[in-house]
């Protein structure tokens, strides 16, 4: 499969589906994000999984320099070039089994919309981690640190923007 054709993901071409997929993924965060799992490392020597989405990737600095110095790199993202360099090389792609990741959006509908979706995802995950931390501290009897006025206002603004996003897009 040609690298250019690997981007024909059905969610990428439909803004409603993209928003719904993100909403459904975010709903799973409290259920699975902090859950301990045993992760098998899947080494794909045969390239059964032909495309790597960059939720996270690990490689040597030298290999990554090949990506960012590649003459065909897209200045907005390293994902396509990352896959091209991986396909040109001999190393396998490796994946963590039973892992959970969120790919908030593609740039199909403009960078502003993509940034908005990514901010929404980041805020949802940060809010979940904050609630988890406060709950864990309460269970252990530790007193949570006092939130500064600026930090409290930033958190409230973030919460408000998430609620506005949900009301207007979902």
C-alpha cells in the first residue's frame, strides 16, 4: 500500500465521525487510562501493520534525524515521513499490545479545528488525572496542595472551554 493511500481513514474525512470518535475515546479515559495492564511488545518484522500513527514512538536520535532531515518531510507533521523512513529501513515496527491511545484529530478540516480537538482531549485527560490525584490523596489522608488563584482560574477557563466545545460540537 502506498504511503499516500494509508491516510484514507474513514474518520479522517467526516468531521462528525471524528468528533464522535474522540468523544467516545474520552469517555473511556476514566475507565482505562490508569488501569494496570500487562503489555506485550509486538515486533512486526513482516509489516503486518503497514502504518504507524504517532501516538508515541521510540527510536534512536540518529534515526529521528533521518526523519526530520528527509527532503520530503511535511513541515506540519513528521508522521508521513516517519512511516517512509521506517518502510525504507530494515527494522521492525514495534507496538504495545493492549495499549490505549487517543488520536484526537487529523488536520483534514484545518489546523484550528485540529488544535481545538487536541486541546479538548488534553484538557479531558488532565482533568481526569487531577480528579484521580485528589481522590488518591484524600484516601491516603494527605492534604492536597492549595491551588493558586491563577491556577484555579486557568483550570476553570479550561473547564468552561471544554463545556462550550461539547455543547457546540457534539
